[in-house]
């Protein structure tokens, strides 16, 4: 059986789609699966059971990327095409069965809405396929079992990004003598070349307690690193969704995005929203004391 699974471009969207893909691998354990996703999300699918290929689909002007994809997959006869993007490509391929996601339902969380594409009404939890080698690599990055605060201070857009100065103030307060994270190490997680965007946060953490992770391209190694966190704090970003998927305590900072539709999906995840002002939630209006209170509450709950 040959399955074509068309996911999304961004890492966070791709993470939320993995529950559906995991269900497909359960239903069809002998299938050969081709995954289509954005270039940044490719490594997320490297260990999918039965994986035949991952096709990176960078966006092109005038939707030319769909023509590029069509040329790569049209020669194959598919048993099942699952398309989360509602593309014309899915309609023009030879396929015994097509499952194409309908229009977005903003009254539900995306994880609850997505399973409808394969005829289910119950949510399907995101699933990351992390292998032993990736856990070993993560242990080399974060050795031992010391309490670790992981912070992901970057988001895809400025309006979703809490300032580096706020993060620096928060970390300083959390690690003060007698504070909840006194003596903890701090791992700062971001992409290559992004250090300049949060230099004030880097400088706020003493070098002997700081682990800077900005050069790891394998998202499953990153996921294994996240799994070693005592608590994770991040913006509305792909890394936040990954942290929720591996089950660690997650505190997500949200500005304009609706967490009821797109928040991190986990029983151990909490969201702090920016206050509503003039009809919008600007992340710049979210203050440090509010986030500090939320962190303290989460840590106390995880200690009981």
C-alpha cells in the first residue's frame, strides 16, 4: 500500500499533524509512506514507520510549488492520498482513495479538527518518532539529570515574540537565591544565527549555568533535548508544540494567536495570554510578573 501524506510548511503545524500520520501507520503497518512538508520540518518525519520519502516543499510565487510537487508524485499510483492543505494536486493524482481536509473549523483546537480528514471525531495526540541515537545525542547536549529550564525565545513573527529583555528579567528572577529555579541550568534553544535576537537573554545567564543550542538541524534530536527539560517556556512557536508533544511541562506565551485553536496540546501545557487591549492581544503587553506567577504555579503543581 502506498500513502501520500501532505502536511504543512511550518514546524508547529507539522507537529500537530503527526497524530493523524501516527494513526495511519497504526492502521496500515505495511504501507510505504511519502510525506510532503516544508523544508524546515523535513527531519521531523525521518523515523516514520514505513517511510519511503520526505518531499520538501518550499513555497514559490503564484503557488508554483504545487506544480513542482505534482511533477514529483504524478507518476505513482497511490492507494491513499491524505491532504491537509486542500490542494488541487490531491485531486489530480491517480488514487484509490482521497482524504482531503475541509475548511478550517476555528471553534475547535486543530488537534481535534484534523482527525476528521480520516473519519474520526476524537482528537489524535501529536506523536514524534524519536530513536535511541537521537536520545543519546540529546544526552550529550544536556548531560546528566540536573534540573533544567529550557527557553525558546524566538517565534516566526515579531508579534508572537516576547522580548529578549523580558525573558532575561524572568530568568534572573527565577534563578535568584531562594527562587524556584535557584541553581538550575538554563538551555536556550533557537535556530542558527538567531543569537543576536536574544543577546540580552544570553548575557543574563552565567556561562557556567548556560547551554546555548542554536546549531542542531535534526528536529528529533531537538525533541529529545526538550524531553530532558524540567520545564519549558516559549513563545507560540514550533518548538513549543514539540515540547508539548514530548510531554514535559510547557508554559506558552501567546499574543494575537488564539490558543483555543492553536495552543500546545498536552495535559502538562499551560498558556499565558497577553491582556486584551483595544480588541487585540499584543505580546508586548504581557508583563514579567504575570509570567513569573504562572511559572511558580506550574512548578508547585509538578512538585505535588
